[in-house]
C-alpha cells in the first residue's frame, strides 16, 4: 500500500516546535515578532554633560604668568614691558648746570681781571671782589642757590683771582722784556709764579678771601 505524501514546504517548528529557551525570537509560526526597541536604549542613564566639563575652574591665563598678576595677556605676546626710566632729578640737573656755569664764569672773569691788571700795570684789589661776585651770581642765577653750587663758585672765584693776577704779571713782564705774552706765560710760568709769591702781601691774600665771600654774596643775591 502507498502512504500519503506530505505536502511540500510545510512549516516546521524549530527544535521540536518549542520555542528555544531564552530566545525571544524563536516563537512559533504566526506569532507576531517583538517590536524593536525605540527611544534611547540607555534612557535610565543621565544625559551626557554639555559645555565645559571644567566650568568651575578659571580660564587659563595667556602670556607671561609671572609678568601680569591679573592674568591679562602681555602686549606683543611677550612678558611685561620694561618700566620707563625715571626722569632726571631737577635738583641734580640744576647742580650740574650751576657748577659748569661757575667754572665758565671763573675762566672769563680771570681773563678780564688779568687784562685789566696788565693794562694799568698796578694791582687793583677791589676788582677781585667783583670777580667773586660775578662768578657766584652767574652760577646761582642759572643753576640755583644750591649749597654745592655756592661752594663751587667760591672755590672757582679764588682760582680766577689767582690766575687773573698771574696773567697781569705775565703781561707786565712780557712788555718789559719785549717778548710775547704767550712766551712768558707758557715758557716761563714758574718765573711768573715765583715773582707773584715774592710780591704777595697780607692785603693781596685778604682780597682773595674777600673775592670768595663776594661769590657767596652774589649767589644769594641772584635768588
């Protein structure tokens, strides 16, 4: 006898028609497939943080961290700029000007005083007081009545009176020897100073001292 033939493509249940243990997709035929999960599969987790995760920290400073305590960037991308040099002190400038003026006035007064003595061929002691007054007045007028300036004017006035008298002596000696002034003053300067010492008396030294005092008075008079 012949047996009935099974119809083709008859669905078979896998593994004996029973759903596989633990396999949610192994349901029998005709069963609806489980829906695909929707939404965020990690919905139970908190959302990822946004923005700067280090927002509580101050922003990093740029530039030289040691050159600007406020954390501001230094100009030109470098460190802190050099501090400008402090201006020169007015007192120091006035002191330098006063000393230079006293020295220059002493040279001019010395030449004028010496030419005067050599021209009249006699000593004119009161002119020494005028030399000191001129040196002190000019120094204090342009450099201020600084104590150092006044002292320098007094010292320079003594030198101006001394060299002025040497110029006068050299002029008289050159005229007597019928030679040039430069020859006597430069070539025989030791002879000029020796003659000056031999003729010096108390009154000459007194007028030199009065010239220094006059320089102090001229400096005070200028201001």
